[in-house]
C-alpha cells in the first residue's frame, strides 16, 4: 500500500522515493535562508560597475583585473569557483593556456568535472599554466578578494552590498537573456 501526496510518494513500509528527499532538502534550504536573497547583477549594473572601475577606484591594475573578471563571469555564465580560487591548481582552475583569442572573440575551456580529464590529457601541451586572473601579488584571484572588492564598488553606489555575491553575476546573466527572450533550454545550456 502506498500514498501519494502531490509529488510525494510514500510507501507503507516508510520508504520514500529519492525525489522526496531532494524536495525536502530543497525546502529546508529555502526555510533556512535569511529574508534577504542574493540580488542579481544585470547588464546595466555591470556596465555601471565597470564604468566605476576606471583606474582610479582601486588603482589601474585592480580595476582592470576586476573589469576583466566581471565581464568574463557575466558573459560566460561562470560560477564563482570557475574563475576564482581558494588554492590555485592548473588542472582545475582557468589558466592563460585555456584562453584562445582570435580576431572577433575570445573563448576559454572551463574545467568542469567532465572536462578535467581532457584538460589533464592535453595540459602538457600548453605553454602557460599560470592563472587566468592574477592579483598584484602574483597569486591567482581568490574568491574572498573578488567578492570583497565587488562589494566595495557596489557600496560606493549607496547600495547594501551584503545582498550581492559572486553568484549575482551568473543570476544576472541568466535573467538578462531570459528577459531578452532566449528559450529556457538555451539558458540551461549556457549555464551548463
């Protein structure tokens, strides 16, 4: 004997389908969230942030680094861990050798779990395995430093920056293309 409640399917022996556990975990996450959710950074706000980073906010190097990483993150629908690091590892993090530039565009290989074996296989062929985004110290751009500086720029507009995170760029990119009419299945492909 079993009972169905909406999408829940509970058997009389007390076992639940996997989807029920997933549903409950998701509901728990929503209940544990603060009343403030992450806000998105849309293309208009990104432009405003990049305009502010004109070389005089943090200095030429940091402003250029942040503009480049912000634009790559937004237009690449990147997760924070895809372009920043806790500890740099060339087989997992973006490197200069992952970027390919031609006359009209720049592309880079994202080292997701599926691509890691490919990047390890061809990694020895690359000539430059230094980080894609390098702080003035010579170390790879860390997530802590990126988020801290992003929030400083946002705060300069008189906005509560604690409502923003690195994920705000990914949310903003998806929202921007959805608003432009891109079909959901294509947005999912862009977001991997």
